[in-house]
C-alpha cells in the first residue's frame, strides 16, 4: 500500500527541529513494520496547530487524498494533525470518506480498528484543551514580564532603545530630542500634525519606520503614547479563544482598562505628565470641533463653578444658552441651573480677551511674576540635585574604603557585609530621590516653555480679528484653560499662562 507521512511543529526553534525529525522517524518505522511504500512527506514547519488555512502542507495532503495518490496517512499523534477539535474531526472524516487509512502510533489509533474512533475523539479534545492551557500560560508569562517592567515588544518607541540586559527602555538622546520637539511644536507653537510631519521631512530627519516619510498618523501615535511619560501599557489586546481559530489572521479584542498591565515609572520619561495631558486635551478639543461643525463654541471649556460639571448648550433656551450639566442630569437636587445666555458669555469672553491682548503691561507683569516663581523653583531643585550627587559620591568613596579595609584584613567579612548593605540602602534612597527631583525639574522647564508660548500666543492673536469665529476658536483652544460659570451668569476665565499658575 502507498503511504505518506505528515509532521508538524509550531515554531522553527532548534529543539523543534529535533521533534520534526523524531516524528518522521517514528512514521517511517511504522510504515516499515506494516510493509507500506512511502510515496510522499508533508511537513508543516513553524505552523500553529489551532488553524488550517495557513498550513500549506496539510491542505496539499487533502488535495492529493482526493486525487487518490496514496492509501495511508501516518502522523505521530492527533496533536500533530491539529489542536482544534472541530478541524481535527473534519480532517479524519475527509480521509475516511476518501477510503484512506489514518494511523497515529503515539495515540494507538488506526482506522482499521473499530475502537479507534472513540480514542481519536478523546485525544482531539485533550489536544485542544492543552492548546488553550498553553495559550493561558503564555499570557500569564507575558503579564509577569510586563509587571517587572520589561518591554516585550520587538521595537522600542521612537526616542528609546531596548536595553539588551535589563530588557527595559533606555533613552536614545538623538531621537529623544525629536520627540520633545514634536510635543513642543504641537502644544506651544500650535502646529498641526501635517505641518509637523512636513517640517521633519524637510529637515531630513528619518522617520520611526523605514525611509524618511513622516505621516500624520505617526505624529498622532507619538502624541498619544504613554511611554513618553514613563508608563508602559501592556496586554491591551488578546486573541479570542474560539473554535473558529482557523483563519490566518485571528480575531483580537480590546482588553478592559482594569485588566491591562500599566507600569508607572518603568523608565525615564521624555515628557512631563502635565504636558502630555495638555496635549490630550488639545487633541480632544480639536477633534470635537472638526468632527461636528454644529458643536457649541464653548464645549469642553465652560464648566459649572460649583459642581464642576461641563456646561450643556441648549439651543431652545433663551435663543441659545448654557446650563449646568449636573443640573441637566440630576435636576435641582444636585445643582442649580447656572444658566447663562450664549450671547452674554460670548461677549464677556471677547471683551476679556481683547482687554488682555491690548494690556501688554498686564501680560508682561503676570508673565514676569510666574517666570520668577518658576525660575526660583528650578534653582532650588538644581541645588538639591547637586547636593544629592555630592552625597552619592561620598557614599561611593566609603564603599571604596570598606573594600580596602576588608582586603587588608582590618575589617571582618560580617562587618563588611553590614556596612555595605547600609550604604547600598542609602544609595538606593538617594537614587530614587534623584529621579523624583529630575522629573520635577523637567516639569518646571516645561512650565517655563509654556509661559513663553503663552506670551507668543497673545502677541500673535493681537494682529488677528477675534470677531472671526475661526480665529476665536483658535483663541479659546490656545489661550483659555477653562471658563467657570457662577450663579446669575457671572464668569471667571482661567488662561493657560501655566497649568499651575492660571490668571483670572
């Protein structure tokens, strides 16, 4: 009888090559014992057993079976045929309908035996269960690596490189500067993603992927990437565990935020969290205005001064008015209406902005006060950092002295261990404090840049007509942090002079 051999391994690792050879050797021995003539071999190398669509050799075997090119198929076990119950049963049925004998020596299965069918079904169920367990074990291992702060993706985010020893992200100083520039241009200069991408291409800066082509989506992805504030977010998606895993591209679903693995301070941040959140807010506001031309002018800016809910625009109230969102959702038991007519709010905001633009003395004064405060804080943090560096140097010198004393026999091993552990703890505490201070200093530098950007924005808008609604939208997005609405329609404007130091 004419016989063929089928073998499969799920990866191309070296140890799996031995498994492949063993499968073929076992099948050849079985064929020899039965006196079969081997007329072909079908080998799927590095292919998962959960699906059939991307397994070229198993599909070729089925085509040849229909063409009656052989009489017997030998495979090591049912798990080699597949780890999907429905597909394994279907394969066995297809071969049986073609009158082809199937032998699986490891499972003691042979279609020539009437008892084999039950055992085949049982083994197929066990194979699928093992596949499911294996998948869960892999997921757990990935989560554990993520919890340890290891970066498990194959490519580091632009601005970083993967440390081959720690498997964590290290700063790439050259590309990190580009990341900081992108955030600065978007938040402080008011540039759009298209303009930023063209600017980077014009300067000949290589893009994150192959080639020099920067795209708007590349910029958007970077502006949304929490890796730049020192966070790692893992396990955002997972593969659906269903019997229909026969497709080459398996279905994936989003994992709920509470089930994702989020590691804080996993590596050095390139951007302060304050700046990152400001960018997210700006993108959200721009997206809202772009996606819905009918949206109210003060959406996401006006809020109730008392309950802090967003103000809802009601076109049918007083020819257009804003009402407290808390009042709308929960009635007067939660908060009062805080109703203010759109025209009144609009005129008040325009008047305040015009006054600010004209009153350059006030802007300079406020800018000077805020800048002085930021500068003072920067100076204090810098001094503290220098002191920490001096303390670290002293402790390192102490370690050197301990080594000398121990080597000369002037200090016992036990005493050396005690003193070394004490110094090690102190060094770790200083290192942690240094990271915190560096982060705080970076935030103050961001504040300083934002102060300068605010001043430039005021100067830019002084030459524009804010009666133009498009210009006014830009002013609201760029200059104003929020507008608080009090009872009886009174308002208070908070400008973006600095997130920590708004002016009213």
